[in-house]
């Protein structure tokens, strides 16, 4: 049986990695969630030491973690290399 928690986790993409364009909002690095069904944007709060610039000029690989920060799902930078690979179904998100 599928629970509400499972459905929410799936729509948020917890544990998934996406290549995202980050922007500065409310003092945080934030990205629009690539899944249109997600009720939350992403606050990138971990792995910031991998970034040379804040916000970076190119999309970076961000993994969604199971935590909420300021009404956004938390994410961590796993690869700041613009040519790095990320599980994003070959779709770069630049919202």
C-alpha cells in the first residue's frame, strides 16, 4: 500500500540529483524544483563549499535531502562542475 509519505517523497524527489540553476533569494541559494508536482522549491544549504561563486553562473548538481528549511525542501551541492553528470533525465533545469 502506498502511503502519503511515499507519494510526497516521490514528488519531492528525495535522494534524487538534478542539475539546477541557483539564485539568491531571502539570503539563501534557491532553485525551482524540476518536478512540477513538487509543492516546494529547493533551498541549497549543504555542500556550499564546492561553489566558487554564490550564486554560481552555471547550473550545478544538487541532491534533494529529506529535510525542510524555511518552507523549502533542502538540497546539497554534489557537483559544481558545469560538465558534471547528474541524474536529471538529460533535462537541465534553469527556472
